[in-house]
């Protein structure tokens, strides 16, 4: 949540958001279409990396993917 909020605030200060507001778009549209869509990119990246780390640490990588030696390789 903190990462999302920080990213949202960073994106809110950029030029394309000011342009959208200057065009007269309603604030919810600016927040959803412009700011939140771009603010979620780093959040999705970190979540994907965390899922990969959890699969690796669980030791289930070889069981899930049926690749012999995968757990040793990821180790």
C-alpha cells in the first residue's frame, strides 16, 4: 500500500497529468485513467518478483514444473 501511494503521488506530479486536468477531465477520470494505471506498473513488477521468490523458497519449483534439479538450480 505504501508503494502504491508513493507511486501515485509521484505520477500525480507529472506533466501529462497536469495536461489532462487542464483539458477539463474530471478528477476521478484523471486518477483512474492516467495516474493509477501508470502508478501500478512498479507495484505489479514487485509483486511478480515476490511470487517468484516464494515459489523458489518453498522448494516446490521442481514439483510444480516437473523439471529435475530445478530446486538445486534456484537454490
